[in-house]
C-alpha cells in the first residue's frame, strides 16, 4: 500500500513587525520599571532589558529587510 504525500500547506501570513514591536515595547517598559521602581543594586536586570530592546530592534530590521526582498 503506497501512501501519497499530501502537498505542503501555504505559509501563514503573519504580522511579524507588530509582534516584534510589541515585544520590544514590553522590554522598554520593563527597563523603566526596573530602573525607576526596583532600583537593583546589581545591574544585571537592567542589562537584560537593554539586551531585549537591542535584539528586538535587530529583529525588526531583519524582518523588514526580509519582507522587502519578497
């Protein structure tokens, strides 16, 4: 009995830019909360938020370039 493979489904249309912007904005809010409210003696939480913002901006640049090539 031979089974025929079904064709792959079409890729989903997603709003990657909106998702990345939302995540980056949440990291920015977390940075403000950590810096103004918590005021940690150790700076690792601050740098974690900064890294999240930086990676979000990189992701935004990557997705926009990828979409412009399509």
